[in-house]
């Protein structure tokens, strides 16, 4: 697999890499700052060591004199002190090295595992059981692993993540030859990487190695990985790698999984050709411009998301079947659907947030003599590659017969090439949100009978066509999202033909609900309204912003909906129409419907209610009878929430939305109630505002300068300061001012 420069792609030219050099310089600056930080931490560690050593000495002296009460009465002659100290000196010399090591009392022992995390250790603890197999030293202050400090012959797993480790002495593992897993993530190995590499070479059984977040560049990483022939899992994420070549991982013949995400990589010229066992590769969040000549037939999972890739082209002349199952190219700069292997087992293809289009309509229409229909590729060293591609050749889609998930969200797809969907007979999820589709003909596309989810929301759909046979074949379709389109009609009987449909979203289309007398009326098998009576499988229905004015009383007959959203239908009359759902409905959206007096009491199963943007001047009392978890009251005209209501809601609610209401600053006891209830999340709490008598806006949370009137005509000017006192002021005094 090669990272390349396209002869026709401006984004893949060499001048782009000036940006990468700047990134590297930023990394150098970061390392300087880190060095300053290390100096401060060393000073702190020395102070800790001094205090720790003194503590050990006191503890030892205390043990030598167990009866402290008796010691108070002992009068020690001054002339005898020197003699006693001279007698203790040999013992002191023996005990001093012991006291300099952190005691394993800071570790928690569980069978053969020692947990010494976050214990402020500056070295490996001594005195642990000899049969210790796992030692965790994460979040400590260890800088160097000394050869004499790791004397546990049964040790298999060692974790030193998030320390200040700069180097491992060459004989560090002389007594731990069985070590298989070593975690050195988030340290400073870039400082002593050469000596550390000698230590690693003494581990013949090392299988798992984590070098993430160590500021390692290409040369450092290559040095550290020399002769690690037993390694199977390697993490180099979050470093400063830029260019990888055939020498980078040349000794890792057993490598199965490699994580290179969040580096500065812009070239990977045949870097993995000497890793025949490599099955999982993560290249996400780098600077790769292209991936061509992909010939790693053994690869199972490849994540190259969040790069700058404009081309993905697999080698086309291989007879071997690619083992690739998951390919993630999301958040790149792809212009074309990837040119996949001719034979593969690809199941999951993630292509969201690119610039993919299909160009079948341009084939044979090339009238410009100066234009070309082929593209050639060069690697970063300006050597021409023998990989070429015909731009409009849709056969290069490759083998997609095993595809189960196709994610094309956020692209520029206007249509599917003829026969494209038919090539995916086992497709279960087709995600096409935010594209440019104008027509979707399910009959001609022949969607898979295995289709479970179809999301074509936020397109430009004006036509959604399907005959009766096609709809019947979609017996497995469970989630259908047609929201945010320009649909005005749908196939007659669409939903009654989908026996497994559970969730339907028709929001923001011009689709009406059929009246009983119009349910059977249609033109050319298309109907301007929908009917879903007696569809037992349907549980979630979203009809936001469909310009609905009235819902027939029988619209939801025979349904057992748990979710119904009718928001953004101003003037909608619901009342009796949703009464049949009172037993099952759990989530109800009535935001921006201009409701005023709606009785919620019959809906005892409700857990979430949205009545935002309805100009409500008071809280519907019927809500208090429900066992709600979520309540959305945003953008209404609530001046307050009565204390009784607030107390009742506080005992039930988990989340409440209240911003955008003209609350009265003198009636904010409800806020204190919610604030004192630790189980409630008041979303946007700091943005909730109120008005005082002068129409001055305050944040309820801050409780500042409120002018309030008492029942007897007397006014009180409240000012809550840091010391929580207030000063009363008479009404006549205020009038005089």
C-alpha cells in the first residue's frame, strides 16, 4: 500500500506538505515546554523523596522504642549518645538502602497482581511477592527503570503508563525474561530511546507493546522496534511519525495489530510489506493524501479515517481473495467511490463526510480533446507508479457482494449507477443522510431483502417510488428515515407492506395524514397522505414540521406507539386523536404546536414531554400526575413555577429545559428547589434569565439586584452579596429617589 501524489489532484501535490512541517515544528515546541515541565517535576520529586525518607526513618526509630510512655521518663546522658550512635551505625548502613525503596504497602495485592497506580512512587516497589505476574505502576513519577529494580521472575504484564519514564536501562529485564505485555504509554521515551531499545531486545516473549504519546519520530521508533520479532500488538499512536518505509517495521514478522493514529504521517511507502500477519491497522487522524496499490490481502480491518485521502485504489490484478472486512475512509477528501479489490469479503464500508459522487453520466460524453479520462499516480519521491485508473469506469467499484453496512452520509451523491445497489444482496444498513438524491426508485434499484435500516434524510428527494412487490420484499426493513426532503407523496400502502417497520421519520416533508374517506384514493400508486392504522410493529413515529393542521381521530387506531413527535406543526389539533395511545406512549413531542390546555393525565406511561415554544403562561397541572424523567419547557411565557409544582417535579425529573422564559426575579423559589435537588440536570442552568420590576434582565443563577413588591404595598430591594445579607428599603424612599 502506497501513499501517493496524484498527477491531477492539487490536494496531493508536494507543496501541501509545508503544512505538515509546521506541525512538526509545533511538536518540537511542545517538547521544549515538556522539558521545562519535567524539570519542575524532578524538583518536586526530590522534595517528596526527602520527606518520604524522613518518614521511613521516623517509623523505624518508633519501632525501636515501642513503649513511648516509658521513654518519656528516661533521662539519656549526653556523654552516652555518641556511643549508642556508633553501635547503631552498622545497622543504619544496612537499613538505609531498604528505606530508599518505596514499600509495597502502597500497592494493593490481588492474587498475583500488584496494583500500585497513583501511589506517588519514584521507583519500582521492592518486596512484592516473587510470584507476581502483573504489576501496574500507572500514574506515578518514575523516570528510569534501573536494572536492579525489577526483580520479579514470574512477571508477565508490566504497565507504566502516565509516568515520567525517560529510559529503561539495558539490564532492566535481566530478572524478568517472561514479560509478554509492556505498557509505556504517555511517557518521555524520546529522551532515552537508544538505551531503552537495548533493554527491549532482552525480551524474547514480548507480544504486546504500547509506545503511544511518547514524542517519538520515525528514527526513534525504528530504533526501538529493532529485533522485536515476537511482537504481535503495537501502539504508536499520538507520536511524531511522518514517513514510514520498508525499514520501519521490518523485524516485526508476527505483528497482527498496529495503531498509528494521531501522528503526522503523510507517506507509507511499502511500509507494511514485511508484516505478513498484519490484520488490523489504524491510520486515523494523519495527513495521508492517497492510498493506492492496496495489496495487503491478509488485512481484516483498516481505519484510515480523518486524513486527506482523495483516492483509494486496490490492486486489481491479484487472484487472491482479500480478507478485508471493515474499511473506514470517513472524513477524508474522496472524490470517487473507492476502487475496491475484485475479490473480497468486505462487510462494513464507512465513507461518510467525503465528496463522493458517481460519474456514470460522463462516460462517453468526453468531447474535450484536451481532457483525460485516466489518472496516473506518483509517490512522494516523484517516481511514477504503474497504477492508473479510468475515471468513469464504474466497474472499479470492485467486489461489494458481501457488504452489510454502507455509510455514505455527508457526500454529494445524486444517483446510484445502474445495477450498483443490486451488487449488494446482503446489505442491511444503507445510510445516505445529507446527499443530493432527487429520486429513489426502490423497484429499479432492487434493494436487498436483508435491508434493516434505510436513511435517506436531508436529501432533495421529490420522488420515492416502489411497487407492491418491492415493498413486500422489504420484509426486514425496521428503520426508515425520509425526513428533511421535498416529498409530497408516497407509494400507497407503503407502511402496511412493511411488516417489521418499527421507526418511521417523515419530518419536514409535505405529507399529510389520510382521512378515512381518502385512505384508498391514489394516483399511479402514489398518495399525498399516509395511513398506518393497525401496524402493530410500529413504535416510533416522527412527524415534525409536516404542516399538519388536524389529525383524524382514528389516525393511530391499532398502534402501540412509544414515541410520537408532532412538534413544529403550529395550530395542530390533537386532543382526541392520540387518546388511543394513552397506555403505551412514553415520549411525546408537542413543541411549537400552540397547545394551551392539554390534559396529560390519561398518559400515565409518559417519561418524556416536549411542550417548548408554545407561549404557555402556566405549567399544565396535569403534568404533575405523571412520573416524568424529561420535561422541555423552553421558550414559553412562564413567569414562575409554583413552589408546590416545583417540589413535585423535583422528586421525579432527571432532566429539565427552562431557558427562554420571562421568569419573574421575585418568584424564583422553584430554581432554588431544583438547584438543591442533586438528581436533576437543569440544562443550560447558567443561561436561565429573569426580569425585575425595572425590566432589567438578570441570570437567575446569580440572584442579583431584584426589586420586589410585598402584599402590603411595601417594596423590598434585594441584593444578594457574597456574605448573603440583604437591605430592606421602604417604598416611599424609592419613590423619593
